[in-house]
C-alpha cells in the first residue's frame, strides 16, 4: 500500500509549498523509492486553462493534454514522474464530478452534501494516483483559514482513518519572520497557524518553517512545545540561492531521514550526487550568456515559469550562467529593437495569445535574423518568425488570421481539420468553437529532417512534444518559404502539420510550434534549450573572444 504525505500551508500564501513538496519527492527518489505528486486547488474553475497569467501564472500542460497548475511543472522538474489529468484536481472539477453523478442517479436519491459526497470524491481522486507508488505527496492549495480549502482539509483528515495512521503524514509549511526592529525571529504566526489546523482535526507531524535567517535551537524548542511536536520535527526551510538547492538544504536538516522514520519505509542511503552537480553549475558556472525574452507578460515572471527554468537547465548543460533580460514587446514597437537587444547573446520569443505586442515580437525576430543572433521561437514565437520571414524575405503581406481575419497572406491560420495522431482520429474546429476545447493540447509526434539544427539537438528522427495552441502554419506557403531559405525541419508524421522551422545559413535560428520547456529538467536539460544556450555561447566567444577568455582565466 502507498504511503501518503499531505502538504498544507499557513500564515501567508506563496511560501513555496510546490517547491517543498517537489523537493521531498526528490529526496525520496534519491532513497530509491517511487513517488508521485498531486495538487488539489481550491478555486472553482475546472482548470487554469482560461485564467489570466496575471492571476494564476503559467498554465502547465501534460502529455495527455490536461491544462494544470504551474506546480505540476515543479513536480516534473524535481522528480522522474510525468504528470497527467489525475495529478491536478480543482474544486470545480470535484463538484463537476459529483453533480454529474447526481444527475446520473448514482446516489440513489440521497441528499448530496459536502460530507460525505464531496469529501469522498476528493479521497477517490487522491487514491487514484497511488497505484505502483511507494509514496503519494499531495499538496493542498491555498492557506489554512481559507474557506475554499475546508472540504480538502476534511478529506485529508479522514484519510488517516481510511488507510491507517502509519500510512499518512501531515506536513505544514509556515512562516517564521524575522522582525528587524526587535532583532529576533517570531514564532507566534506559526503557533496560530498550527492552532487553526488542529481546530479542524489535523495535527501536523512535521513543520517546515520558512525563514531567511537560521532558527536557533531555543526557537525550535518553543515552536515544538506550542505545536505539540518533537524538536526534530521542526525543520528550517531557509531561503537558498536556487530552488534546486532545496533538496540539499532539507537533507542537511534531516528531513529525508525523518520521512523514512515516520512512514516506516525501507530505503537506501540518500544519493544526492546529481543535485550537488546541478547546484554547483548554477552557483559556480564556468561561462555566462545573456538571453532576452521578448514577451508581453514580462511584469509577472510566473507566467513563464517553465520557460525560465528550462533556460537555466540549458545553462546547466553548458556549464553557464544564463542572465535573463525581460523585454516588453510593446516597448520594442515604440523604441525599436536596437535599444533592448543590441547587447544580448540570444533572443527568445515565447508563446502567448492575442494581438497585443505582436509587432514588437516580429521586429525582435527581424533583428535576430539580420544581426545573426541565435534565435529561439516557441509556439507564437515560431509563428512570428514565419510572419517576419514571409514579410521581409519573401515579400508577402503576411500575417496570422488570429490577428487579421482579412490578411492578404494568412501564413498562419486556423486549420479546421487535421488528423490527431495522439487520439487516432480526425479533429475539426472553426472560429466559433470553444476557446479551450479545440486547441491542440498535449503530446504529439514529430518527424525531424536529418540535416538540421533540430536533428543536431535531438539526435533522433522522431520525437514527442507538448502543444498548447489553435493556429498552424499554412501549408499553401511552404513552397515560397523553402525557396527563399526557410527549412521546414520538423512535421507531423503525415507531413500536414509544420512543427519546426529553421533559416538556412544562420548560426542558430529555430522556431517550434510546441512547448519544449514543459519537458525540461535540471538533471535532464531539454535538447533544444541545450542547443540554444550552446549556440549563444559559441557566438559570444566568436564575437568577443578576448572578454570570454579573460573571464575563464579569472575563474581558473
């Protein structure tokens, strides 16, 4: 039977429950155990697919085409799991399932209530991911005291009675702030948070105390005394330079041994060699490159969480620090590219939706192409690259029908019918279809041309990558594009869907219709990000050989 770890948060939001849960997963895997993780979100939306990035950050996409919370990205980056629909449930999804059952008559006329029907549905969701795993780590979204979280908390309270006390562990993440004027750490917020948790029937087994200062032994004793815990169960969750240092920090605090001891799990010695190597390359890299990210959500970095992490992973693969420069594409529309992009070693245009800032992105593509700066376009970034090439190289009045329904040359358009290789059937959509329901979502196969940057990166003829978009490359323009020097280096197996484009003669210019950032890990950097950062590093060395050598000499 699987063991269950439930992670809750208190005092304030954004303490890092997702990172904490992910780091625990990494520690348990380092002890030879099989792990899966699940996020239970209290908001009523069915999924975050239609939420604004400014409200909820990035939408993470799984292989099976589920739009999920961004924490699932952390789960995949820290562990070896590939998440799916069952790894993320919202209040909306839980209630939808219950109402569907009620309409179908499954409850045989019972009055449907939060207890037991909603809580039973939540417990069913939790148990659905337990097969063939030693440990299931479940993160409860929100903060203790939120009214929305109560059904989830009641469900996990009942789990200890359902599966046995020895098979459940409650871990509570709280804040221990340092008050500068008083010159001391304050434990009262943690005491109150645990008191509120205990009031609904959950006694935490371990406390993770988020702090930017060391927690002295007397403070740990005080927390333990007032929260009814052993001192060893009060773990300092200190701020670190990189999130990939968290598993190491937790191990130093003895959390890995504590988890094994309390859950009575058989395990080997913790092997954190990979994580130490990752942290060394992040904190003490031998090289450095600068990458501009040209987007329209640059004011909220969580909107590009997987992207920024994948760029860091590309740096890890090249033993290089990656300095990120966030450029608002609307600013490029006003002031031009030179002001923002003249000093960077690589340019990346990420995915997105809507017309705002598009011309600035297209201008950034032109700058990268003409100045021979390594360019990486993802999803919309590939589409912008196609539009720019068709306008400025092919001489077309090019645009996307997403931005101009009456475009003379709709080089990017809404493909209304295509064969879905993942589902094994033909899909159809129109302009009036539901926004979320007709996107190409999830993993799709792609066949790569052997003489290409893509093949050099992947070293494989066929790959599978995750998508999240509605518009496609218009095949009517394949001929004119390829005659003018565009290489279509990746397509669907039947050749109907263009997946990767490149420009011949450029040091590194690649656009892909999919989102490779979703599959990158610090221990397994994605091939395209590895290739992009490597190209930026090569071009930097070529253009500034003396500065690069001087930096390397100083480090030696």
